[in-house]
C-alpha cells in the first residue's frame, strides 16, 4: 500500500517510511503529516505515531516531526510545482493524484467576498491511499437486485469516513457493467450501462480521462466534474442505465439525482452518515428518501471479516437497527 504514494514524499519522509516494518507498510491506508508535530499513520487495525527509525509508537513524544521545509516540498510535489494550476482543488481542501489517492490539506484560508478562495500556509496533510478490491461488493450485490427490471435497485450507501464506501461502489460498477450479478436468479441477465460521476477522481482514478481501476467494460466516467452537472451531462450524452456517484449531500445533488430517477436511471450514491436515521437529519438526503429516489439504504461498517452491511428499505429509514452481515472478504474496505 505505502509504495503507491512514496513517489510523492520528500526524501526525508521516504527515509522514515522505508524503516517501517514490511507488514505495516502493506496495511497503511492513511498518512497524517503535520508541520512540527508527530508523524502518524493509520491502518485497518488503528493509528500509530512513527519514530525517526520507523518504529510505531503509542505516544507522540518520541515521534518524528516533519519540518517546515519538508512540508513545503511535499506541497510542491502533490501540486506538481504549480499552486496556481491546483487552485480549485486547494479551495475545496483536497487534491486527488494519479491512482485515486486523495490528499486532504489544512492551513490558513484565503477569503474573498466571505467565501473561501483558497488555502495558504498549508501545515497539515492527510494522504488517503486508494486500492482496488475486486469482489468487495460480491456479498452485497445480490441483495440489491431488482428482479422486475433485471437490474439493480437504486441505493443510498451510508457510513462514516473510511468504512469502505468508495471501494464498494467501485466494485459495484465493475460487477453491474460486466453482468456479474452473483445470484442464480440473475443468470443470463444482460450487463448494464453504468455512468460514474467521479468528482474527486477516486472511484475510477482516471488519468487523462481513462480509468486506471477496473470499473467494468460498459462503464463511462465523467471525471473531476461536480456531481450535479455531471449527472445531467451523463443523462444527456451517455444514456446510462445505472448511475454511481460518491459523497452526495447538497441540494443541487438532490435535484440532479431526482431528475435521473425520474428518467428511469437507478442511482447508487454514497453519503457520510452513521446510519439511515442520521441521513434523515441532512435536508438533501431526507428529501431524496422521502421522494423515493432510493429503494434501499445500505449501512456500512468495517469488520474483521470485511465490510459489514445492513440493508433496509428506504421507506423504513430510521427504524430500529437490525444486525449487520459481512459482505466482503477480509480487508475489503480500503477507505471510503
């Protein structure tokens, strides 16, 4: 896992990470680099501070502390030495690099007319390492089948950050667009045309418009495009039967998803929420649920056996919880 982002790191950080035990390197999902403060990594098993010699520490006092110069060089690398060219990404607080890895940033904001125009004096980075897990959705997809339409039900996938949402929808795209339905009753069903609106370039990890992750043979991707606009562009130009979008929650997202659902497209969307009850507390998600844009809600949690899910009818959102069942092989959720 770690080797996928090593080329982004300044030499002094590379030297520290080279000394981390191999077993841990393979499991790293998140790297937190804060100027003058302890270096930290996260895996599916938890978080540790990192010492100068690669040792994993529970306490921050002895951890390696990246310097101002180290953070400056890191920013230059992740922006390809052009802060101006990355102005829009910096304004949103993250940069997505080739491979679908997302780098969150924090620092002093620049305001213009009361709105954030950018971030300067960047002093903190959160590198989230993307990975592809073919088969991650194998346990869930049979529960989402629409037997009448011989396709997939529109679904809202809910979880807090880093529970596996993006990993899951990436594999759903692959399976649906290749006809790998995973259910005896669906044998012989045709594969469906899938459209992905990948605002953060994380689902498909496109490079110059071409996906680098396996999202299936009948999938088209609108990359680095705001969700609301991308959904409408897909509807007009690519005639998808299934639409996949990540991290919805704005009113304009809801408008576009409703338009897609009224056009007969099954939308699979993810959102940050602990469960369906929490989703009802977000106005745009409540509207989508109440107006029938989704047939089911899927609640995710990471577990030792993979991604555990609870699937409930959207009409029953917010009722008493039932047990979650594992739906993927161990390690199925890299981040979400």
